[in-house]
C-alpha cells in the first residue's frame, strides 16, 4: 500500500541532455522547474548551469522554456506529461566564449548546440567558413588525421555542411569530403577535442546570427520587423534581413522592460529619451522575450562584477586542468618528436647501409676485375719471358753458325762470295731477332709495371673493403625505447568536500515587467597575470587567424566558379554586400552604437 501511495506521488520525466542521450527521472509531482533543472545539472555534473535551460514543445504550440518558478506539471499539462520530452539546451550565450566559458563540459555542450544550429540553418554561415567549421568538427570527433586510418569516404555518414551550402555548388559528396579533409589535415593537427571545439566556437561567434534569439514584431507604424535578443543587448532588424541590424541598444541603456497583452514597452535609462514599444504575435512570446531579456541582462551585469567564490573556484580548477593539459601535451609532443627522430635515424642508417652495400658490391667487382687482370698480365709476362729466352737462344745459335761459316770462309775462298751473301742475310736476321728481343723485353717490363699497378689496386680495394666493414661494425646502434605510457593526469584537488550549491541561473521573471535599476557599477577585471605560454599562444592565434583569413579568401575564390547558376540566396547576397563594404558583425554594432540613444529610438519608430 505504501509503495502504491509513493508511486501516485511521483511522475516520470524524460530529459534529453545531448544527442542520443536521454535520462529518465522519477520525481515528485509537485516539483518545480528549478528543482528539476538543478537535479539534471547535478546528475550530469554541469556546473556552469546559468547558460542553460529546459526546453520543450507542446502540440500546436511554439517551443517554450520551462519556467523555473512554476510547477513542471502545470507548465507541461497533466495530459502531456507522458508525451513531452524536455531538452537541456543553451539558453544564454557569453559575450566571448574564450573568457566566458570555463569548464570543458560546458564547451562541449555549447559546441553540440551551435553545430546543430548551423547545420539546421538557424544560424547563417558562409560556405568557406562552413568548411572550416566542418574541419574543426571532424578533428573533435576523430582526432589527428592519419592516412592509414582515415581512408576515403570515412566522413560519408557525418553531416558536416548545411543543406543550403550543398545545394549551391556543383560538387559531389567526394569533392566536398576532399576539401574538408584538406583543411582537417592541414589546420587541425595537434588539437585536442576541447581545443577543436573551442576553435569551432570562437569561429562561430563571429557569425552575424550567432547567439541571437529572433522574434517577429511590429513597430508603432505596423511595420513587420525582427527583434533580436543577445548577450549585450537587443537589435531591431528589417523583415527580410536578419544579418545586419538597423538599430541596437545595450543593456546598460535600458532601464525597464514590461509587457501588457501583446505590447512590450522599453524604458531607456536616459530620462530625456521617451519610452517606446513594439507589438508581438502572442502573449506567450512576450513572456519568452521577457525571460530572455532578464537572463541576458543578469549575465551581462554579472560579467562586469567581481567573480563569485564558485566562479573563482571553477576558474582555478579549469586553469589547473589547462596547465596539466599543456604539460601532458608538451610531453606527448616531445615523445612524438623523439620517435620521429628515431625513425628518421633508422631510415638514415638504412640508407647508409644501402649505400655501403652498394660500395662494397662495387669494390668487390673492381677487386674481382683486378684479380682477373693480374692473372692475365702474369700469364702474358710469363709467355713474353719464355719467348725472349727462345729468341736469345736462336740468336746464340745464329752467332755460332756465323762463326762456323767464317771459319769455313777462311778455308774456302771460292765460296767467299756466297758465304758473304749468306752471312749478310744471317746478320739481317740477327738484327731482326735482336730488335724483336728488345721489343719483347720492353713489353715484359711494361707488363711487369701493369702487374705491379694491378696488385697495388687490388691491395687498395681490399683495404677499402676492410675499412667499410670496420666502419659499419663500429657504428653505434640506435636505441629504440618503447613508447612511454602516458600517465593519467592527477585528479584535480576537490575543493568542496561538502555538497556545493550550483550557481543559480539568471533571475526568473514572475511579473509582467523587468526593472533594471540604476546604472551598474563597473568593477575592474580580476587582474591576473598571464603566463608567457598563454601570451605566446595568443600571438600564435592572431597569426594563425590572419593566415586562415587569407586561405578562406583563396577557398572562396576557388569554389566561386562551381556555383549553380541562378539567383543567389538573399542571406548570401546580404553577406556578400557587407563583405564588399569591409563591414563585420562587430564593426556594424560599433557604428550603430555611436549614435545617441534618442536618435536610435527615432530610427526605430520610423522603420
């Protein structure tokens, strides 16, 4: 019976915290929005909860934010409780993501939200910047590019570009992937998931529609306009142009916002400026406008004051985590460099070994040829020596024969003439034999000299071969140390031992008006000194930004000729005109705010 009674007091609430992650809570039926929101943040460990809210959609109604001071059951409706899902979403944006977002988890949730807004075309994004943002998204999901892992078509199942961009160009899916991978491999290497997501957000916050909630309104003349609510104030846009505002007011210029029925009245801080109003489409929209105005105003004022203790603790822990991440990343880079150097040294040694092997083969061939030449010359020298000995023996035989003939000549004068002729012929033969003997002797000397040179070359080749072998044996071996296992970074010291209260979100509006009081007292910054590494990072970031800007311009020029023929999209046309004039989101805001509050009110009223 007690169990059934307990079940009757509870209800199931489904909350989607991020894509493909849904939580189911069994809570008291009388739970209020703030209590449920705090419970969700506690479960997922979200500490910067002041940027978020619970979003829902009722049948046949516009999307609404759950009011924190109301009961959940009364907000959603008793009959809709089982059919409606609540979504944890970004409700308010910091003025600057780099300084306004502290924790990595907050960065990740912002990244998922902004990425979804861009892909669904709720935020306009030019083509070239869409490709850059897609490369950061790929880096956040897949890590550093590796050609052995990230083969062709590995992005086939990822939605990375808005459909509007895909439809404007004559490019296939493979050609889009090729361009994204080019930027991914060249510009994102070495970025961790957190760094890639932060780069994504820092790029996205420069888009004209980033961080702005749009509502259709009419001015006193009945002109259809857009009201844009953002972190620093409100903007008024023409009905066909949500990129470039016509009028802008900072939160410091607004004293009070209130509504009655469909009319919303704005009271300027300057007493000399008259109040002005606009008309919305629905009273429910007025409540949403008032809620967003209140939350953004509170966050804007909070950013001008000293940080609370909770914020200081989060910043300290985040700073410790970043320093630990830097140390771990530096250690990783050193290890990567060491391994690269070892690999290069191994490649160099293999190349030297290959070169030595080639030299050894070459010297072996020379040595073999020298040995063959030496053997041939030795054989020729032996033959020449034998021929010389034979010629000398023939010469001696002819000399003996001449002496014998002279002796006979003395005895037989009658044969003198014949013998003299024969002697003369024999002498000619002797001269020829002596000449041939001398020639063969000279050839023998030359062959001996060549033999000596050949033996010397053989000796030098043998010594060179021995020297090469000795040098290779004396070369110090490369030490291949195993890749060091990364130690997990030490857990951050838990500052709070007792359960801490979450930083409360912006003050919720329960009345039909919002009073901002007097002008705020601006307090100086926290005055913390930046470390040398952070300063160096900022210098490198500025240089990288200029380099990226040049390359984005080149990319825009490259794909301009691939556009599908036809009339350009109206937002593309407005963006191109703005770029042609050299205007940016921030320069436009500065130009608008340079005028006096009274003149801006008059511009709005005349629209």
